[in-house]
C-alpha cells in the first residue's frame, strides 16, 4: 500500500500499525517553555532599564544569577537521575527573578549561593518543578537576607546620572550606598522622605519610570506593568492575583498608612518598593499560587494585607517578598477550601 | 481497694524521695548559685573598668552600692537614696530623702548589713520602715560607686531601653567627670548580623572616652567607620595609637552600624539619657551629702 | 533481649544504630534549637547523659517496687527529679553555659527518648545493663548534638569550640535558628544515604 | 464534633472580650492617651479645649515613672483642629518601654490632672498572643514540640485534632500552673520544685480531660483520645509554664501566652500537614524521604516566618 | 459542599442571543474549511463489507444468518436476544462470507460478519409510507426495527432514549447540531442537504414523546445550516409543535449532552443521571434524519455520512458510506495517503480513537475518519504538572484534572474520587489546554478503573 510510517517500537510486528494514543489528539499551541520564555521576555525591558538606572553591574549580577540557576538545575537533575529540562526556561526565570529582588550593589557571589539554595533545596529535593511549596526565587532571597543581612539591606544605589552606566564599577559600595524610599519612610518618617526624594507629580512619575533606589528589577513600575499587561493579554495570568494584591495594598495603605486614618498615600505605596513586580511576576507563579478564582482573590488579599502589615509594623521596610512566601504554602489550603464549582451533584446526593 | 492504697502509698513515698533529693540539691546549690551570680556581676563591672583577663584588681578598689527609691505619699513624691556608710565593722546605710527639686527632706540611719541589702525583699522592708508610714516605696535603680583608696574613680550605671526588636539592657561606666569608661551590652534580642553587632567591640568601644559634653548631645552618623579608627576600635593597633585615635575621634558622633541604624541610635540615645540623668542626680546627692556632712563610704 | 550484649555493645548501639537524633528521630527540639555551637551540644549532652543514666539506674534498681499501673507517672517523677537536680547544679556552677541553653535543660523532662528507654529497657534489665544503655543513649545524643553543633559553628562562625579556626565567617545563615532544620534534615539524609549504601554494598 | 469545639472556643473568646473593657481603665475627662511617634504623646479629651491654655507648654509636666525628679523637655503642644486632642512633641525621643506620667494644669474643672501614658495594656496582651502565634511561633522560631509536630503533621484531620486538643489542654494546664506558681511556689520559696510541679500538673490535666471526655462525650473522646497521650510528650506544654514563671506573667498574660502557643502550634501543624499531603505525591529522592524532607520543609517555613520578625503591632 | 442545583421550572434565556454553557470549555481550531463546502458524495460499494456485531452500547447482536447465506439489501442479519440493543441490517445484497472477528477501533477485536458484495443486485427502492396515522408506540417500534442508534457518538439505542422512565416527564426535545469537534462536517452537510428530513424526524420524535417543544442547537460557525434549518423548521412548525433553531456560541464541548441542555434550557443534569431526569431528550440531527428514513421510508440504518479529512489524505470528502466499509477501501477510493501521515483517528480529534490498522470498518456511530499529519497533532513529551490551573478553567464539569493526574502519577489512583473523576466524560478539554502536555484523559481513565465509586 502507500507510504506507511511505523512506530519504532512496533517495527517488528508483522502487520504495519499506526500510532495509537488516547484522545485528545490535538493540543493547544501553549507549552511550559513558551510560557516561561514569554515571562522572561516580559522581564527584559526592566532589566535593560536597570542598566541605565543602576549601572552595568546589574547586568553582570543578573547574568551570574541566571547562569548559576541553570547550572544548579542541570546538576541537580543529573544527580537525581531526572530528565534535564533546562530548556524549559523555568530555571532562567528563577534566576532572573532572583536577580530582580536583590539590591544592585551586592557582590555577584551572592546569587550563586542563593541559586543552590533556591533550586536544589527549594525545588529539586521536593520533587522538581510543580512540587515546590515556595517560590524558589523568593526563597533564595530570604536565604540571602538571612545570610548577608548587611549587604541585602544596605547595598542600594542612587540612580546614575547622564548614562554613566560604568560609574559604579570599582567603587566601594559602602561609600555610595543609600536607602530605599520605603526604608527612608519607615525609619525617618515622611518629612525625611520628602526631603530626600521630593514630592508631587514629579516624584510619582520618576518613581513610576524607575528612577529611584531599589532592587535591580523592581523600580520601573511602568515597564513591569507593560510586561504584566502583555501576560494578561496572552492570558498567561489573570487579573485576580495582581489586582487583589495591588488593590489591597492601596486600600490598606490609604487607611492605615498615614498619620491619621485614611491619610495614607496609596499611589506612592504602589510605585515604591516591589509591589508591582511581586504582584505580576512573583505571586502569579503557577506552582505556588492557587488555581481557582476565589482562592486567587483571597490569596491576593492576604498577600496585600501581609505586605502592608510588614511595611507598617514589621521589621522590614518592604514586605511583599515575605508576604508572598508566607502565603505560598497556603495556596494548597485555599484550593482545598474553594474547590471549583461542580457541574451538578448526583441527585439526592451530598447536600 | 487494696490496690489503690498501695498505689497511693508508693506514689507518696516516691514523691517524698524525689522531694528529698531535690531539696538536698537545692540546699547545696543555692548558696553557690548566689555566690556565682554575684561574682559574675562583679566580673562584668570590673571588666568595664578595664580589669580584663590577667590584670589583677588591686585591693584598694572597692565598690559601693547606692539604691534609689521613689517615695510616694498622698500627693507628693520624693526620691529616697540608700547610701552605704562603709564596709566591714561600721557597715550600715543612710536613708536620704530628697524632694523633686533637690532639697533635702530628711535623713536617717538604716541598720541593714551589706549582705542583706543585696536581698531585694529585706531592703524593701527596711526602706519602707525608714520612709515612715503613709508612704509607698518603689525601687527605681541602683548605682555603684567605685573608689580607689577612698577616692572615686568611676560610677557604674545600668539601664534598659527600647531597641529595634525588644529592649536592650546595658551597663556602663563613667568616671567622676562623667566621661565614658566603658559600655557593656547585657541583654538584647536584635537581629543576628545586623542589630546584634552592637555587642561587638568596634561598636561599644566608640563610646569609650567620650566626654560628658559630647555625650549630652551624642547622635549617630550614617557613614562607614574610617579604616584606621576601626582598627583602633578592634584593638588591632598599639595602646598609644588607640589613645591617639580615640582623642582624635573624641568629638565625633557614633558611627552607625551598617544596616542597623535604628539599633545604633537606640544605644546612643539610651546611653545619653542614662548618663544625663545620673549626672543630674549625683550632683544633687553630693551637694546634700556635703551639706549634711553625712559620713558615707565614698 | 540484650542479655547477651556486652556493655560496649550497648554503648555503641546507642551512639550508632539507635542514635536518638539521627536514627530514632526523638528529642529533636534542642538538636534544632540550640545546636549553634559545639559547646552547647556538649553541655546539653552532659545534662541528658546525667538524667538518662541516673533515671535508668534508679528505675532499674526499683523496678520490682514499681506498681505497673503507675509505671508512667513514676518514670515522669524520676526524670523530673533528676532534671531538677542537673538544672540546679548547672545553674549554680556554670551560669554562663546555663544561660545559653535557656529552658532546654528544663525541657529534658519532656524528652521522649528518656521515657522510652525506661519503658523499653531499664524496667526489664539489670542495673548494670541499664547503666550502660543509659550511657550509650546519652552519649549518642551528645554525639548528635556535637556533630550538628560542629557543622553549624564551623560554617556559621568559622570557629570550633569557640576558637576561631577559619579566620572568617563563611555563612551567617548556619548560626541562624532556622538553619537548624536544614542541617538536621541534611544530616538525617546523610545517615540514610550511608545506610542505603551499606545495604547495597552488602548485597 | 468540631462544632462542639468551635462553640466552646467562641464562648471563650466572648468571655475575654467581655473582660476587655474592665482592663481598659480610663480617666473621665481624658478619653485616650498614647505614644504616637518616637517623641510624641497624643492625649484625647471628651470635650474641646481652649486653644489658649492647651498650647502652653508650661501647663504640662511629663516624666518617666521612676524619674519624677527629671522632667522631660516639651518642645510644643499642638491642639488638633477639633480641639479634642493635644499632641505633645518632645525634644528627645521617649523611652517607650517606661510608663510616662503626664500632669496637665489649667484644665477646666480641675486644677491638675495626672495620668499615666504607657503602651496600651490590652495591646500588650494582644502582642503576647500575636508574638506566640506568629512572631515567635513555638514550632518555627522557638523549635519546641518538634517530635509531636513531625509525628502528627501527616494528615490534615490529625493535625487539626491534635492542635485543638493541644490548645485546650495547654490553656487549662497553664492556668493551673500559674495558680500554683503564684500562690504556692513563690510564697513558700519552693521555686526549685518548678519542673516537678509543672509536669505533674500537665499529667493531671491530661488525665482529667481524658476521664471527663470519656464520660461526657465518648464520640469526641474516640476522635481525640489518641492525641491526649501525645500531649504529655510535647515540650511546648511544659515550656509555657516555665516561660510564664520566668517572666512573672499575670493571669491574663498567661492566658494569652497559652492561647498563642496553642494556636501557633495548631497553625504550624495545619500548614505542615497541608504540604505533607502534597509531599506524599512528589518524587522525592529516597534518602530524603520521610523525616529529612519534612525537616527541610519546616526550615523553609521557618525562613518564611522570618518575615514576621520585628513585627510590633502595638 | 455548596451546590447550586437548578431544576425545573426552566428559566428560558434570551433566545435571540447566542447561547452557551457558562463554565469551562475551550476553543480548539475549527479546521472545518477542508470539507465544509464539499457536498455528500456517495462512495461506490467496495467488494467486501465487515459489520461489527456490537455497533452500539449494550449487548452485541447475534447473527440471524448462516455462512454462505445469500442476503438482500436491508435484510435483517443480526438481532439482540437479550438486553439492550437494536437489530442489524445488511447494507448490501450479497453473501455472508464469514462469521468471525474483525479489528475494532476501541477493543482490539470484535465479533463480526463479513459480506461479499453482489454488485449485480438491483438497489432496493424504499417507498414513502404514511406515518401520521400511527401512534407513538407504533412509531417507536418502527424506530427500533430500523436499527437506529444515536449516531452522534456513544451509540445509545434510540428507542430506549425515546421511552423515558415514567417518573420523569419530558417536555423538551433537543436536536444536537452543534458539531463542536474540529474537522467534522458530516452533520453540517446533513443539515444543509437534508434539512427537511431532519425537521421531519424531529416531528416524529415529538409525536413519539407526546410533546410539542423542540429546539435545534447549531453552532454559529454554520450560518448556512442555520439558515436552511430555520426555513425548514418554519415550514414544519404548526400549532401542534414548535421547532426552533438556537444559535450557539462556538465552544468545545458544546455538543456534549449535558452542556447542550444547559446552554439551551438552563437545566443541569445531575451527575450519573439521564437527561430525561430534567425533562429533556437529546438527539443528534443525523439521528433525526435516520429516524425520518426509518419511519417514513422504512429504511433501516445502514448508511452513514462520514467526514474524511486531515492533511494525511489526498482528497478530503464527505462520504455516504455503507456501514462496514473498511478504512482501506475509503483510502483507495480517495486516492491514497499523503506522506507525513502520523495518526488515523475515528471520530473527532478531541474524543475520537486513534486506530492502528486500516482494516478497521466503520460503524453506525462513525462520524469522521481523520488522517492527521505530524504537524497537526502534538507528540511532544509531557512534563510534570506545574499547577497552572488551566485544566480547571477548561473543564466544563468543574473537576480537578490536575489533581487526578498528580495522584495517578503517584500511584494513588484510588484516592481520586473526591476530584470528580466519575463525572468526567473525557471531552479532553483539559488535556487540550495543558501546557505541560499531560495525558490527562489517560490519567482519568486509569483513575476510573482503580477508584471506587462513591
């Protein structure tokens, strides 16, 4: 008969047989790789911008972080006898996000240690992708914050001026370090904040564009929002988690964040710190976030509330990273509380 | 029924045995414990004064404890001090009552031994007696005056204030001119690697040698410590250089710990307040003692 | 059961094959909580050793007098007595080390390992065997604590027994409280791995 | 079965809430007073004040309770727009762990009003609860009760049962221990018998709960009875009386501490059990199966709980 | 668990707007353009037919003929002796060559009859009969005699479906013209070319059921069919019966019985219950056509319109085939296979069965044979579940496929009942959207075997 293709394992069979598999036989064009690399692509603009804000060393730190995450992933998968899946981009994404949440003035050695911790202990020991309870990048950050508290809380840099992207190379970070807006606000009060960063529309716009001290990738609200919007457009994420996080942060900051009740500045709370990065790129991590809509909203509200709690009353100026970490293991609990609505129960059955 | 009786008897016997064992241990250890605690306190104090390690403490050094009480009456308050009269044979205390503006209200002799004065309960009772009826006494703090052959060489002050996490408990030594001699952090719960660095010599030693004038207005600066000063603070250079650098940075504010400004600030503010309050009080007390010509041990 | 075992075997048994921390996974709280230095491990180890040995011996001596229905309360009473004794002694003689161990010395009273040994061993065996078994268990606990303390002290503060050996502090992380979980977890895995390896090489 | 417990718990909480107003005492005219910032005290009044008298700094005397002879220097006194609250600004930062005594002269009706400003006691009580529950969670930051924690955190239902039983026993045992400590051990100088007495009380409580439950509610007993034995072997249960003896807590503080410790244990158990159920499905390396991976996950929880460190709600 | 149970009375939705089921569903590419424009073509009868005796759900037929027996077209060749089922008729005149076994798409082999075709015999002429005078039970008997089963998919004997249990009165008839599976256009062509017969069939069913209301649901991607059917329905509607066309949104699995009922009537069929429990009977449009043929002309069901599509076949077509035609003969007729062919699927790409051999004959329920090339199907290996939750989103039944998959992978299939494994009708929406390419339907089938029903 006509040109037949025979599946390999059945090549010896006397009758030529066609491939058989369970339905469905067609699949959507989406894949894990595509999702991961799209997210990576969405994070590229803020990374490029950070080179112009904090200098060229941010690129170096990011590269070290990404390479070490990929290397650790490959080595752990080899060592544990699993399929090496570094091409799916999840390790690249972890590395990128890890670099995004550390200060721009730290030593590049830090992300290497964090990568070992985040990828090996945080992910592969627990069964690999899909089985980790905590967002590996944030776990890496928490590890760094615990191990190198001084570097992680003080290696902040002022934005460079007039494209002097090499100006921080070779300088001692102690000499040029500054404080993040949230730290100034928390430790020295609103007056010192206004003195250091100005006020009014100019402040919001420069903060929104990213011209402020902060972690490598968190500063540019605009580019992160654009990236997030693209993910929303591609339907890789839904508005539930980011919307409820940002909404809760804004609302609670407005109510409790000021000198008196209802005197806080919700807009400032969103554009300073890592709220946008956290809401769009960290909290929406598939593995560690809940899956049903209601639980996503509850999850987002809890993250927002914890963020504001830590920002206003806690020991750290920025709380979103810990808020997400604290809520991560609860996502399974939330999913089991808010199960998807079944089509219809059996008649006369469970009421 | 018989079972229950046996059980009860056996349990009672075991309990009594246990209580005996524990009681005997307690009797044997309680004195040692008290002694050790006192010795430890003494050691901290002496270390603050500079008698560390091999440096022997000369016999001429002695310590005198002053206890301060708040005496509250119907609608007035005053400060009562318990001032030691001397060691050994003629030991005992003076009760000195001073009003809030520094005027003497009265003084009287209180006969409790030095040993007993360390026991808070006995002291409180003696104090209440001395203050008279209708007054409530509350222990406020205690200060130690250190003398060398009868002349004062230092005061040891304790204090507790808010840190970044919980409170910080310190003890510090100042000389009669209220210049800092030393600072020791006794208790704190600051973050390891950050606020906990207040325990480190390079932070504590910054206070050494600061004169009262500087201490009164001391603050922190958020700048890295200059390398040469850091070496001196860590005692990595010779004694002379340390003294030289100390005097060079004498008028300088405290360099804050990197990443722990709040803890650093808490310590410097706490130290400032303790020293200021003490300086104010000890001047008044000294004046009163002089006026009344009370023979105190220091 | 252990009549044919020599005293040496009993001790080794407690340290290796029935190590209370790594193999039996009992009394984990101090192993995580205060294992930041070798010294802490030694001190608490001594306390546990004392309580274990004395309790084992006490129970073994009085085993015929203990009414079966109040067995457990008697054990608790015995343990509490010896814990109080060591608590008072440490507080009096070694106040510095005692302060570092916090309430963990007093918490020895709730250690499952001690009650378990009394129930499983001391109430059946001779005084001598109980002594050796208690010694083995106590030493096993001490060894576990010292090993964990060694790793954490070396990696966390670059020192061993308080002496600076590395000259620098590799990773502050290891002296942080939460690192205790990771160190204990990784060491248990290491012990499991040795066991697997041993079994495999045996056949 | 669970509702039975829930109702009891709710009743209990309601009782506490009823007691709350008694604790929050206040002067008549002065409705509220507290620290606002590092160097600020805010006083609220029930009626508007006259701006002329309220803003004179000389009308105020403020000192720390142990230092009545040292007056704190007042920078300014500012009356709020509605005239009902005054914000006192000081030159130096205040030592907020001390109680401050504020006297105001020239207020209408009275010559001089004196009141204390300290961190709110109710807030303090609440902070003990929150601290034991989250900030110093007994499992994740104090490392107590680990044996039982790892033993009973495999299934959610077990975890819930254990946690609830544990909290109840804990509250009962702590209150009894407090009573014994305060009225027997301390007055008769028997403090060295602490451990013996506390462990005895715990065993007694467990035995009592066991007996009562067996008689009163056998169904409940069947579901929770197994955990009762485990409670004794848990170091948290003995740690709480020891802590309260160390810190000389009063009965409310004891209640809050035991509730917080029990609740924290329940929380930790529930969190761990929910991830344990997922862990069973995962492909974990054989050497890490079981306890080692549970420890590593608990360590990750402990790291996440670091986020609460330094939290000061009041 | 909070459960929203909406039963009678019906909330009739706005008829003008496009209807659909509210939860879940996906949008696989429609890919119907290949064959949508091709009218039904009658394929010449091959030399040999192979009739599988178990054409439908229920008991297989027992042959009523012997080997070497000569039979006429439409003659009864198999009967159900015991249990649920319909008779089988010979599609051609010829001679029984063998009574044996044949390859089967789902099971490996199945009992079958092989008929050698007599090409010389004259085709049977079926005469129009008067059916209006017959009453419901007579019509029902005719439906049974014609061997009609639900030709849309599962193949449930139609006469059983048309006699609902006494306890649940039926008030609505739905004709399913959704045809939501990609590629398939056989129902579409039927509706275009036989609109009047379908509407006539609907009339017969209404009469059998003794009700007056009929809705025909058609997805909006078949506007020409909607137009034709509306015209035909308008003609047929009278005071006695009303037949209305409902335009449905294009969404998979719109053609699933429960989803169709919910979309059109708003009623929800409870788990493990039949549509009649909410007063609805659903029939495929092609079944309606078969009923019309069977009742009006007395022609048994032995022909089937089948869509042949995919890049792996030289010439896609909509063929009118005799039941029992082997795929091999169809391939030969259409000019052979194309290089790059990877899978042959009987049925749609979402729920159909991949077949391993070209010897398999079509049955009454076959609606399409797809010859899919490598670039049309997905063969990438699956990875671990990343818990994205897309399957939860896609599942029209509100189940948790990800958890089922994870439990099955961890060898805990027996614990999957709480995730709703028995409510799954294997529409494949979850597996279609899964970015990790996990074979979720396979996991579900495994779970169904091992888990215990509640």
